[in-house]
C-alpha cells in the first residue's frame, strides 16, 4: 500500500507530500488542484508502460506542465510586503513524482534535454530514478540508482553498473525491468502495473457500455466500460455474486440484475424491477443507473488491483445512490487501496462515515496545498536528487 505520494513542480503543485491510507478522499473547492493531483498519479503510472514522455507531450510538454510560479514563495510575498515575483533559478527546473510503501519507494525526475540536432530535442529527459528499501530514504537504503544514462544496482555495500547507456526517454521499467539482476525493479514495476484508473465513464446513447458485445471472462472492467456485461457475469461466476446482488438491491430495492446472450453470443445486461413486466436493458437505463452499474463492476472485481482510483464517481448519479456507492467503496477498500477524487459533499460525508479521512486541498498564492498539513506534519519524504 502507498503511504506517501510526492509531487513537485507539476502545474499548481510546487511541492506536495500527501499521506495515504487504504481509503482516500481527495476534495476541495474548484480550482484547488484535485485534477492535478489525479493527473500526477496517472502520469506516475505511465512510467511502467514506458509512455510517460508521450503522455507529457500530450499535455503540451514540460513548459506547459511546470509550476508557473516563483521557485520560492518567500514569507514577504506571503505577507504581501512584496509582490510575487520570480528571478534566476538557483536549481535546474525538474518535474518530480514519487511514492513510498513499507517495502519499496520510487522517484523519477524529469528535465529539459541538452541541446542537440535531433528533431526530438524538445522531449523531456529522465534525469534520475531511485528505488530504495522501505518508506524512508537513506543513502544506505538505495537499491537502484539511475543517474542520467548510468544505472547502478546494489551489490553488497556498494554498487555495480548495470547499464551505461540507458536512453533518456526510457524508464528503469523498460528492458532493464525484466532482468533477473534487478528484482527490485521488477517488484516495483509489477506493483505499479496493478494500478487501475476509472475516469468519467461514457453514458451517452452510443456509449460502449450500452452496446451488446462478444463476451469473454473479464475479471477486470475496462476503462471504457465496454465489457460491462462480461465483467458482471464474471463476478457472478467466480466473484462475490452475493455482494453484487446486494449492491444492486441496496441502490434499487427489489431489483435484480441479469446477464444474457443473444444468438450471436453477444452479452447484454438488464435489470428486472418490481412491478415491471419485462426487464430493462442497458440501452434504456438512465445515465446514473448505468454509471452505478459500471462502478459496481469496477469495485467488485474478482482481481483486486494494488490501487484503484475513481475520478468524480458521483457524476450524474442521483443523490440517493451516493450512500450505496460509499458502502461499496468501503467494501472494496478492505481488499485494495482506493483513492476517490470528489467535490460532492454528500458522497464525502458518506465516505467519512465509512472511515475515510478526507484530504482537503486549498490554493494559497496559487499553490496547491493540503489543508491542516504543515511541514512538521508531512510524511517523511526526501527528494534524494542532486539537482544537476
């Protein structure tokens, strides 16, 4: 389980070290940086699929994602004695992401490339990556140290060079990550590969979840929700079918869910509601009802991920569905770490009743911060880099 998420120099986030538990709720007023915190975790997950550089390019490149304020916000700026102003940077600008668990911790640092004749000269470069044992950094706990193109791994009390020419656009989790000489890299990669993100399911008339699809066993709901029927049938056959029935009845009392196939072997979902003479298919369901079923399929997965992130799951849900959803999220958090990004007061209140301790963001001087968390209360985290 992640116990600390650390981000530096990303959009409105100058430097945040967020404590995490099994059930996390990220909230705050509009414009405080909830989406930036979500996006930073999503970018961090891209390191294992080796498309982090392209993901940053899609956001406009480093110049677009860098923190736009001054390198240091002084006490005189905060008090209003002097205007907010920049100056020459004392250290190179770096985009940094990292996380800590009780077993391993990881950080990655990206910066602008050295001048070259390449047509890809605007691509961000990976400047540093570190993996260390445990959650607290100490030089003696470092297991893998990537500095520019050179990758070293722990060997006894020292290090051995594993690779001298690691491309600046590839993370540790590329070819090196499958080497038997670096089990720590494989362990971190496998952990991160199990993160799962669900962000604004489509529920329009042409949404994939409304269509009949050829079904195969699906222990994991896809990000698009296209395999909804197959995912629900998989829960019925090899998952917690009683929890599925309870989740439907909790939201829609007296209603039962059915998964059927047509003559072509295509799966589809229907709900049999009280006093109705026929079942209602997904093409007829309201947006909120369909989205609730998608969240049910995601949260009751027979293959729980290491981390599940739900971005604004309350979208289009009727207020009466928020309490059942909160209970479902709590149940999922018993098996996997869950992160919910929300500004729905009722859902947040329901999650608090189910044991969540919300992380509330605010934005003084344009900088995203965690309310009630000062530097003395922050999790133990050190950006163990050399600023080159």
